[in-house]
């Protein structure tokens, strides 16, 4: 079965302005990179659909959802928080990004695809239950996880987050929910400066010091995550796939390279093969050096596709 690649042109219409790192060019860089590889023939390209509001309400309160819809301006931009701006096309992109995550879960759990990658924006893992943060509006990976649990009836899922920033929103949503194991590696101390001290048994935080290289990342991930994942026995693995821990990324100070993303993707796939019938859904989070982002995503998708 092919890896599904889910995206939509309208995700590039959300634009937070000149110089903002979370730019429309990110998706273009990924697609341009893939066009130069044989992966283009080996992926199943799927057009993302807008999320069903009921899937969002499993994660975010109705009042929060309504507030975002009401805030969207007809022209110009407004600030939802210090890092996150909204313009007239924003909520269309937000709903497509969340919809892609739900579609990916449906396709993988139905057996149509063994795994899927959602090339969408804006990202989601900083969005808390009722709070925009860090370029994020809806928490896409949390919406996907809740859909798997409450629509498809799974009993256990795992979320792996290797973005350079901790997935505080995902922790906020699933803290003390034994159905969801959240494993998050991140530079520390670093934005968002919250939730890194969680003592909930289902939250596995893996802080890394600035300057940490792949050897440190791999050793800490293996030590912190593998036994927990094996004990949890997830029926589906979900990835918050941020590539801003790359050595060339301007927003972080970790030193990962493409081979580190291949390694962690392969590790996740091995766990999925053992406990989840190989089922993996990956959603794009960070990554702001366009060249490093594109080559890292290529390495990630190559591994998902079995190269």
C-alpha cells in the first residue's frame, strides 16, 4: 500500500505577513523537493477536506471554535496572540489542516493506506483546549487522536512529537488520559516554557539542551520512549512531525540532520508494526529553513514509504 500524502492548495493562502517564519513557502518547498524524486510516483496524493465541526468539538470547546470564526477579518490581519496572526483565509486553512488529519486516520484505519503524511498548515501542537499559541489554532494531532478513539473505537493511541518545541497543547489536552501516551522531545529551556514539568504517567517529556546532536537525541528518545511505548501497546501511532530541530533551522538550537529523522521515523514504524499493524499518521508541525525542511520531510516520507 502506498503512503498517502494529504494536502490542499488553500493551506498556502493563510499568510501571517512578510518575514513570519510560518510562511506559505513551506509547503511549496516540500512539493518542489518531492518533484525531483521518485517518491512522486509512489505516493497517493489526496486532496484535504474541511474538518467536520463535530471532530473539532471533541478537543476544543464550542465557545473557542465560535470565537475564532467570529474573529476572522475580511481584510488585514489581527493578532490572536503574540506569535499567531489571522487573516481572511486563515480559518479555511485551519479547517483543512484538521480535516486532513481526520482523513488520514480514516484512510489508515480502514486499511486503504498503511500510513499517511499531512502536508498542511497552520501547524497545531501548541494549540491548547481554548487558546491559540505558537502559530497554532486547532490542535490537529489531538483532533486526529480523539477521532481514532471516539469515532473508530480504538482503546490506545500514542502521539510522538519530535518538534524542537514541546507540544504543550497536546499535553494540555491529554494530560492524565490513560488512552493516549504522549512522547515529546524538545529543546529546553525554550518556547513554550510550559507543561515540561508534567508528572502525569501518560506524558513522557524528553528535554534536550541547546547544541544537542543526533547521538544525544537518539539515546534519550530510545531510553525514555521505547519501554513506555511497548507497555502502552498503541493501536495507532500519530506523529507531530516538526523539523525545526534541524541544525540549520533558525528557530532552534538543536543539531539534528536528515538521518536522525530517518532513524526516529523507522523506530516509530517498528513500534507500529509490532503493536498497531503498521498504522502511522504524521502531521507537519514546525520547520522554518526551507531547504532543511524540504530535505527532512523527504527523508521522513521516504522512510514511511519503505525506502
